[in-house]
C-alpha cells in the first residue's frame, strides 16, 4: 500500500457539495428572466411605453449590443462576439462556483445570480440576435437604459461580490490574523 503526499492527491473539482443549490438559483433566474421577457414581448409594442408609475414604464426594446447598448450599431458581428464572450465568462464563473468552499455563501449567491443573468441574456442573443429589455426607469426627461430581470440579477450579483470582496473578506482576514 502506497501513501501519497497531499501534493500528489488529485485536485477536487467540486469542493462545495452545496454549489448545485447555488446553480439552482441560476436556473430560477433564467426561468423567471425568459418568462418575463416572453410576457413583455407578447403584451407590449416595441418602443411604446406603458406607464406604471411616475418613474417606471414597461417599454419593449431590443438591444443588439451589450450593456447600455454598447456596440449595438456595429453591423451584426457583435452578436457572435458577445455570444462567445458570455459563454466563456459563464463557464469560468461556473468553475469558480464549483470550487468555492462551503463557507463562501455570499460569493456563491453572487455567482449564482450572475450566471443566471448571463445565461438568460445569452439565450436571447442566440435565439433572437438581440436581448429583450422592457424595464424603463426614469426621472422627468432622464431615462436609465431599458433593462430586464437578467440585468438586475447580474447587477445584484456584482454588488454582492463587491460587498464580499471589499468589506466582508477584509474583516474576515483581519479576524483570522488577530
């Protein structure tokens, strides 16, 4: 019987058996995102706002670019560029999620939200060639660019990563060092 040293043991791909629960969060985000986009597409007229409050409209829009319509007028190549980029980033985030320790719950939740949002928008880009947006927040004549549930999940996930990275991880490291 041969004993192997820790450096010779194979690296475990799945360090957190709970990672699949966080992937279920991603699936929930994708399902809700695609459902709300389908509902918006069926009930709204393209670029015709429906006022809900003094600061919120439902306005169906097609975004051929990335965030804030970046590269939306690029001629079509951006569809495949953003499809490949989003696919690669999603794979990296899934691997990161699967390798997290069980105690990194906030990071896992953040990654679950970002993955779900990325996949929701990726599905649109593959199926339609654009991302369906419909939430229109505004104040007087100033409008935030239209967005969707996937965009909201990505934003919430990034905020959670920033909170974890900037505040919680620092306090955890300081507590360990003391």
